[in-house]
C-alpha cells in the first residue's frame, strides 16, 4: 500500500528478552483501508510465525529429561493449537488435562505466540 515505516526499534525486557518492536509511520496514511492493513499486518504475521513454530516444533524430537514440559490442557484448550499439534503429537490431546507433555522448545515458543496473539 506504499506506507513508509521507520526502522523498527526493539524494546528489551529482562524477563522475556524482548517486548516486541516499535515502528513509526514516516508520513500520514492516505485512507482507512491502508491504515487497517497496517494495523492488521503485525498480528497476522505473528500468528503465522507462531503457528509455523508450533507445527514444526511438534515434529522435532525431544529429550524428555531436558525438554520443557507443559500440561496437556495447554494444548487442549486452544482449537488452533490442537489442530496444529495433532499430526505430530495427537496422543497428547487424549491425555488428562493435568498430564505432563514434553515438547520441543520451538513448539513451546509457538504455543506462547499463539496465546499472545489470542
């Protein structure tokens, strides 16, 4: 749409590493449709990347002794997470919600991104 952006400035955080990035519009937006596209692009990109991380991380092997463990309910409570994790770890969806499931860190990051975008 031809919207000019400034270079992103990363916002650091001691607990999570980053709070995200701040961009600034360099000029006024021509119309509401372009403004809507700009506002919608960031969350949509975050959703796509998070879904990709969860899907790929589900297929990656884990060492159950050192892998992060989450309750199965964390996967079962989200329809999108359940859909993405079912091909690789479908058994986790049939466990009790308080049962522990070992996931690859990439899948945990994807699940966290889905929750942040919800």
